[in-house]
């Protein structure tokens, strides 16, 4: 398993410490006060409930760090042009491209000036990581890491575990609120739960929203970058708006997304779909 180490150490440590503190801190406040969770764990009234909750919390943190540290699919630096193309005029901006023979098909490849490599299809240079990433999705500021072909599944699993954890924690905190006639008494009694609920509502909207969006991308065989910048992407901009050449059907899309660790040769998928659909395909 490869790990990504870049030079943004300060930001990495800060954001990951904040995330871990929130993931552990909120449940701890529910353990020290009188809640369903503290009765289950501390008073051992329902150990199974407590173990299930703590297991979900651990899974959420583990998936977060797997998404942070697993190589998203960085391409090696300066494997310059090799025998691929001798035309120096094709080097340049992101939109520049050169033609490669892929079987009996011509497929467009892009150059990355920074890495000085020819990018495979669906790869993109990340300004934050300063590397090209296979099947680039986005650079996540909450992970301080890129999400790409190799770690996208862990990012989705992190979102799934965290969404479940947030909803469960919200239920525990909401049910722990005690009634007081006086406002200041109520605030004193419920201060920690009040703070927890504010964090959970804000975090819950973000996490559940991202979970829905990335589940949709998985099912449709798309990436955030392709969904957001289709009209600027060389291999997509000439195709019909509703046509995705990487969509191989829900089951196959999910299988390759969740179960396959090896990187894929997307040029082959692209060519195959163009053959089947006759949709302009390769230009
Ligand atoms: Zn690059
Ligand atoms: Zn990045």
C-alpha cells in the first residue's frame, strides 16, 4: 500500500487533528453526561449498543485516514514523452493534446507541463499536491489530500460511516436534552448537548450531501471534475451532454469502484463504448 507525503505538513496535521478531535470529542461529551450512550457503556446496561456505536466511530476514523494516506493514483514525475510523441508543438496548456495509437483507434492525450508527462485519460494535475492524479476526482481540503482512482472508494466509505455516525450521535444528543423552566437553567443543563447538536447539524448536512453526490458519481461512472468541467475536458466536450463514455452500467460501475484496486486503462473503455454507441466517441 502506497502512502502520499507532500509538503503541506502544517495544514495536513491541523485539519486531521480537528477532524479526529470532533469525531472523538462529541461522543466523549455524550459518555460523561447522562445519555443513552453513557448508560449503555459506562453503566453497562447495553454493551452491544455501546460496542456497535464505538465500532462505527472507529470505522469512520479509520476510513478517513485510509482516504488521507492511500496514494490517490499519483503518476510518476518526468517520464517525459518517451516514445509517445515527437511533436513539441503539442506540449503546453491543459487543453493541448497529442494523438496516440490505441489499438486501431486514435485517442487524445494531454500533456502536463509541471510533471512533464503525458497524462492517461481521466488524469488531471492537482495544483495543491503538485502531481498528476489518475481518474482525478477533487482535492479535498478536509482530508488535505487528493481523491483519485485508488482512494475514492475509501472516501465514499468514510462518508457513509460518518453520515451514519452523525445521525446516530444526533439521536443520542437530542434525547439527552433535559427540560428546564428557566432559560439559563436549561442552557446550563444542556450546554454540551447544544454545542454537539450545532456541530452535528452543520457536519450532517455536508457529509450527507457529499455522500449522496459521490454515490451518484459511483453509480454513473463519473468524477466530480468531469461533472463540473465537462465542456473543458478534451475527451468529453465533443460528446452529447447526456452521454458518459465511462458508464458501463450500475453493477459494473459499482464493482470497479468498490472492489477493484488496480488502476484501469480508461482509453480502452472509452474506445469500446464509442464502438458500441457510435457516439462520435473519439475525436
Ligand atoms: Zn502534473
Ligand atoms: Zn491534490
